[in-house]
DNA sequence: TTGTACTTACGAAATAATTCGTACGTTTGT
DNA sequence: ACAAACGTACGAATTATTTCGTAAGTACAA
């Protein structure tokens, strides 16, 4: 997993998500998942994945006739990039503002809140 | 401030950010700020703002010759939409996962961490 | 008055992203 | 062997976004 600053489009992100959760997949496998939510032809998916390959967002194994694609950027890295973008453009660079917005509007159950507390304590210790 | 589910493009978001921080402004005022970071002509900015007006992302006061534009969606609302989108597409619907990603990679100082703690406690009380 | 500067409106070019048709090759079942 | 099914490649149409040129109106100073 290399690759520094590529920004996937919305469609590309959908595909990456599938690859992250399913692991290496053929175009058809990806396409079948995509079909559940949207409606586009097979060659559309194929083309997208070919482009993603050129951009090195995915890599592909051409050993067998049906090429097998896998993500070439980690989900964590991409999450990081996107969260950073969001903090910079919408939260004046303040991570905690984002955090509060996220907590305010989206229910987290008690267990999750506890995890976050632990996390906060952990960060204090680091100093 | 009305308007439900419009998704601003990146350029539109830049303009909204300026409007949110400066308040109602003319095209020229906005353009002067934009010019600091990018380089595009005046009519480009104008056109963009006209389109945003059609989409009701902004509203405009045509009383004086130089029309005065202001945001027609609140920053908070937009933050909410975007955070939600992010949580749904990149964090499996879990707000706390986003929170931890945000805290993990982006320094928040001690004061901010305390604010977050207070916030967490407050949420517990609500139950 | 005349001309310079500024404004809006708007069509259309330039660019980016998505979608699809079609060609062409390989595999598989009969 | 042959057709049907399935795979890749790829040019090009479609759609979305960004950019700009030009026309036309108004204010204002010389």
C-alpha cells in the first residue's frame, strides 16, 4: 500500500469500500454489489476500475482471465485524508469541533462513549 | 435558512465558507478573497454565485447595483450533512469511529479534550 | 458629453466524471 | 466444431462542473 495524495471520486469510493470489505475481487463481483444500490452497466464498472488501476487506487492481478482487483490504498489512510480535508475546510482546522458535531448529531451508545473516554485519557497520558 | 438536501460542489463550498465568515458580501468581495488562493476570473466567481442562487444555496439582495449575497444554508446544517455523509460512507455508520479517527490523527489541546469530556458527560445525562 | 470603470447576464468553451456501445478474444457446454 | 456466455479494451457520448468572452446597462469624473 503506497500512494500519497489521490482523491477518489464518489464512484471510486464506492468501489474501494467494497474492496475493503470483501477483499480482492473481480469486476463482476464488484459489479454485483454495486447493482444492489444503483443501476449502471457492467462495462461502466469495468471502465471505472480500469481508471482506478491507472491512478493506482487499486492494483490488479491479471493471472487469470478475470482480473482480480484489490485496494491499493488502506481504508485507514483514506479515512485520515478525508477527515483531515473535512476538518480543514469545514471546521476551521479544529478536530474537536468536528468531534462535537459528530457526537451531537449521531447517537453513540454508552459503550461507544466509554471507548471514547478511554481514548481521551490515553491521549492525556501521551503528553 | 431553509433548504434540505443540496450538495454543494467544492467551489461552491469555498464561497459558502467565505460568506459564513464574512457575512453578506458582493461578488467582488468574495472574488477578492478567492483570488488569494486560486486564480480565476471575476466572471467565473459571478457565474458560480448566480448558479448557487438558482440552487438556493445563497440568496441575494438586488436592491443596489452590486447585488449582495448571503448564505442560505447554515454552516451547522452543512457540517451536519457532511459529517453524516462521511460517517455513512467511510465509517460504517459509527460516529464514534469517526471521532476516534479524528482524535487520533489531529492534535487537540488539553482544553479541547476537556470540552469533549464535558460534552460526553452531558450526553450521558440526557439518557 | 464622452469615456473609463464597474456591474450583471448569459452562451458557450474547456475540463472532469460517468456511462455505454462495440470489437474482439477465450472459455464452456452441447 | 460451433454457438452462447463472459471477459477485456477502448473510443466516444453524455452529463456535470468550471471557466471565460462578450454584450449591455449604469455611475461617475473630466
